[in-house]
C-alpha cells in the first residue's frame, strides 16, 4: 500500500510542478492575464486524465484473473458450496509528462498467497526518446523483443 501511495504522490507532484511551470510560461509580459491549464478526463481504451495543452497525460488501466466455483452435494445431502476468488490483478499507470518524448509506466500486481494478500511492483520505467530512432529507458521492466 505504501508503494501505491508513493507513486500516486509522485504523479500528483509531477502534475503540479508541470502545471505551475506551464502557467508561468503562459504569462504574457504585456498583459496581466494568466492562463490556467485545464484538465480533461474521459475514457478511450483506458481511463485518462490529461491537460488541455497536451503536456501531461495519465492513463489508468488494469486486468485480472477471476475464478468462480460451485459444488453441488446432492449425494451427501450437505450444503452446496459457492466460491468466488480473485487470483491475481494488475493495475497500471502510464502516460507522458512535459511532452510525448518523456513517457512513464508503472504496473502493480496484487495476488493472493496463502492467507495474506500481497501487492508488489512489477514494472516501472521512464522513457526518453528525442527521436523515433533513438531513446533511453531507465527502471525495472521486461526486455521488449519481437520476431
């Protein structure tokens, strides 16, 4: 739970700092007018949160593996058993900050292990790609490959 709070706090601080920096950039010296960056939310493939000037975007996504079992006990006459389990779930956050050249992604995993539920950080990384042919990635992630 501390990991989730840490990353949500880090994302909110990034949004706040970026909004302040963009608000300072939008101040025009000849007038006293200040533009405040608006925030848009919605759903297109994922739930998203983005600024109106497209300098920040946060997509929230997830998936899970669920199991439902039903056991009849007609022969023994005992009570029927019904059970629903969440085997594992994934919750992810991805997007960009500043521009689409600086991207980030965080993937959390929640699973049941014995009597205790466990939340762990699977992947987290930051990508910086100044062009389409070159980029740098830092963090914990699986190495992408394809044929």
